[in-house]
């Protein structure tokens, strides 16, 4: 008599899971990140690549899931923090990069972390104080801080 094994349950997302997935992160102005139609992303849950609120929504989902979540304003990336708007002296920017670099509103610039092991991004909001070119105003808030966020995910693999 032949016996057939029950189909194995699909692995589910748990803390520390290694994921292969397509995802789309969008705010009111549209997509910020969209891997659909391209190479899927790979990441480890809990490594900081996704916000804790987004990661929380993934916990327990089985491999193969394709779903969308709506997160309220500020839930995914916190509220906008006015202290994250900072003037950076042109002399410091020159030391960190190309002294001939021209900055324009909307440019995103990578800055090294104090330990030199990572980086963080700032978006240019204004060039020059009082019409002078001696400083650049950067916004270090996440682009979706204080906004509602739509997160669509297709879980391709869960390890």
C-alpha cells in the first residue's frame, strides 16, 4: 500500500528570516522603491532594511504570499522631525567629497556615519543661506516620514 506524504506547509516569516521578495513602498506622491518587474530584493528581517512597522506586518506570512498593507501617517517611518533639517557648511562638503560638486534642490547625498562603517542620506532642500553659497540645507528625515505608506509585497522565498 502506497502512502503519500502530506504536502509540507510553506515556511512562514519569523524574526531573523532571510527573505527573497518583491516589494513596493509608496507614499502619496508615488513609489519610493519598487522591485516588481526587476530583480527581487533579499534581506534579513530585523537587520534594519525595512522599518519595524513594515517588518511587523510580514511576521507570520507564508512563502508565496502577495499582499498589500496601508500604514497610517507616521506609522512606517515616524513623524517628520524639524531637527533633522540641518545646514551643512560648504567647506565640510568639500572635505567629504568633490569640491566642484554643484548641489540642487532634490538631490540626495550620501554621508558617512561617524564610525565610517555605514552611510545615511540627506535630501537637498535649499542651497545657500541668504543667497550665499556657503551652506546647503539637508533634510535627513526619511522621504516618507509623517506620511501614509502603502507597502505591497510578494514573498518569493523564506529561509
